């Protein structure tokens, strides 16, 4: 398997369906922390759902409509970054992330997102990358800022999450801004 070094013993590599057990174990370790703002732990609850989730992204990768990559720290899966939406015809993508609590505060997500966004812009010709975040998720907002994104606004009452209506902040970076940074 190929990997991109992120420094400090960390690397970014694809997540694939054959890694479903490891992915589930990772979700179990960070389930409560990750689930505060990200619905991933609600989707990945057992081995079957873990495999199915990774297969959906394998299918998206094959169709060039999305990607999912794991962040490994000293060989252990501790988080990830993804493009849940990739539309090369329109030149748009949405980026996202998650991380176990033990790996937070090290800049891993920012470094991993830089690799993924750079790939989307330079290799796939994406013009606009969006970052959608709960306004209470200050760590994710800090990542958007470090990535040079601009806050565009708030979608009020945008989605229902665990029975509570939540807002969504929309941040973005355009290819000329990314390439000029």
C-alpha cells in the first residue's frame, strides 16, 4: 500500500474495504469523541457496516466522485480525511475529517487535508473545495482557517443530528487562492 508521510511518525494512506476490522476498532476507540460533530460513528457500528462504508468510498474512488484516506500515527489508524463529494465536471469538492481524541492537537488533520486538497486541486482540476462544519466544532473551524479557507456563511437549522436541529458553517478555498498560498 502506498502512503504519504505527514511527519512526526504520521502518514496518510487510502482506506479500503479489506481494512474494515481495523476501521471499526478505530471507530470504537473514538466513538464518543468523533460523534460529537460527525455522524460517522452512527454509520459504522459493526463489521458489516464498517465494510459497507469503506466499500461505498471504494466505489466513489472508482467512479472518481469521492475519496477516503486514513491518518496513521506510528502505524495505528487514528483518524482520516475524505472527499465525500467530488465533481470534476463542475470542479467542486467537499472535504472533511475526523480524529481520535488521543491524536488531536498535533496538526495531523491540517497536514492530511493539505495533501488531499492539493491532490484535488492540482491533479483533479477542482476549482472550489468546501468545508462544512458545526459552528460549535472549534477545532474543525481552526483547521479551515489554517487551510486558508474563507467563511462564507451559516446554513441555519441545516440538518437534524441525533434529534437536534443544527446549523452548518460553510468555508471554502478556491484553486487560485490555494495555489497562491
